[in-house]
C-alpha cells in the first residue's frame, strides 16, 4: 500500500530515499537474475561476492579511501565497536585517549574501560555538552594506543569540525555523520559507522582501518570480531549482514548519482542553516549549543515556554513531521537530517514551527 507524504526525522534507523525503497521492492523477487531474492542469497555465491566487491569499490570512490586502508563490513553496531577498539588495537596494559564530547562518547568510554585504562583528554561536562572542548585543551598522551573522538554527537547536536594530525592513531565514531562531508582520511587510523543513519538499514557497521593497525586477534576476542581476521577473509569469516549490505550498496550508488560526498555536504549545510535560522530568529525556540559546534546533521533545540514539548510533537506528527522527539537522556526536540532528507522536509518543518509559535507563543 502507498504511504502518505511524511518526513521522518528519526535519529535512526532513518528514512531512505523513495527511489531506493522502490528499487528494493522491484528487485526483491528476482535479484540480478539469480531467480531468487537477495534475502535468499548465499553470501558465498558469485553474485553476492560481486555485490560486496562493488559496494567496497563505490565506498572507496565516494570517500577517496587510500590504498593502505582496508574496509570491513561487521556486525554488532557501533556499540560493539566501543569494546572491540581496545580489544583489537591496544597492547596489554596500554591506555587509550578519549574525548568526552557527549552522550555517545560517554558510552564509548564506559565500554572501553571494561577492557583497558582510559584517559579522558578533555570533557564537555562542565558546559553540559553544549560545546566541544577546543583542540588546544586536549591533554593528549603520546604513549596512548589511540585517540578516540565522536565526530558527531547524535543526541547532543554537536559536530567536531576539524580532525587534528596526531602522533597516535586517530579513531572516530562517525555513525551519525558518515558520508555527509569529505574527510582527510590519511589523518585517521580507524573510522567506524553503523549503517542505519546515512546509508542503509541496521545490522551493518563499516570499519575503515589503516593496514598497519591490523594484528593477530588477542586471546579472548571472538574471531568474528577480529579486524585482522575479517580483513583476511574479505569480511566473510562468517555470514555478513547480507540485506544491510545490499541496501548500503544501493545507498552508495544513490549518493554517487546525486553528486557524491561534496553534494551531500552542501545539502546538509543548506538544510541545517534553514532550521537553525528559524530557531535563532525566535525567542520561542532555543538552541543552547555553541554556534561553532552545532551539528548540521542532528539539530537539537528546545521550546522556551514550559509544558509545550508534547503538544509540539503531537501536532508535528499530525502534520506529517515524524519522530522529532529529542534523545531520551536529553529531552527537547531533535531533527535528524541525514542525507536522504530533502530540503522540502526542512522547509515544511520550519513552516510548522512558525505556525506553532503563532498559535502558542
Ligand atoms: N555512536 C553514535 C554517534 C550513534 O549515534 C549511535 C546510535 O545512535 C551509536 C554509536 C550506536 O550505534 P548502534 O546502535 O548501531 O550500536
């Protein structure tokens, strides 16, 4: 059945472009003339191996990934990576540096602490995570195994604008802004991102790792979660999340057809500027985030009059503007504007916000 016109602002799983949904539906019964659905494909079949090769090649082209980096398709989401990073990258007793920038960085830190010593290089706690600690405040340990940052704090609405050149491998959780802006890839040791936001459906986590960081799995680490083992077996040590990989492949091609990463970045700026301007131009809405650190991907704001948030959310939903509730731990309103969100969705939200203020302001 057809769906009604509706914009989905969920933080994830997020909306897919209409044309990608249609392509999935069309191709579902008979994928690539195999006589079966992609859901029924053995991951060892020639057709599926080919899909994995193409998906990696498309990702490499979009992000200009240098040859000395490997692309891994893993399971367990970014949350599993929180624990897998220290297990795979650190030597016994070695510690890691972490930037405490918000909700997701804290999750990454608490998981890492279960396996290794963690040194918090700077924290945004004093500003209640409304600003990012500036680079010159980071207290880096030159002996750290790596330095971890969260490039975009999905719940707090903050984005790291610059990635420093460090003497230790820079590791970034890019789950919510992967493929939304060009990256200086050579500055990173490792990047990881769950797929369910900018590039597909849940179940797949992409890891991009510099070759020299691959090493034999330490005792106690399940082989399926070893970067080296998955790299050696082209991410087919065990069954990869085949459907999520297929959708990711479609999304990468959609991005390629629509101007690639530079065009995604320009669209993200256009969308978020429109929305931040609407918030800034009114005393009815408030965005406490420091302007220079505001995320173009997850726009978080509050209503200044108490007790109106639920009404806002209910009326927005009635107007086809779905899932605008802020992160459970943070509250307020959050509009997640991933790559598939058209500018018309933000224009409609801004129109709604202006009307809502007129009615309730
Ligand atoms: N890191 C960031 C920045 C996120 O936004 C999320 C999910 O919202 C996660 C990690 C967790 O991802 P997953 O649920 O795939 O483990």
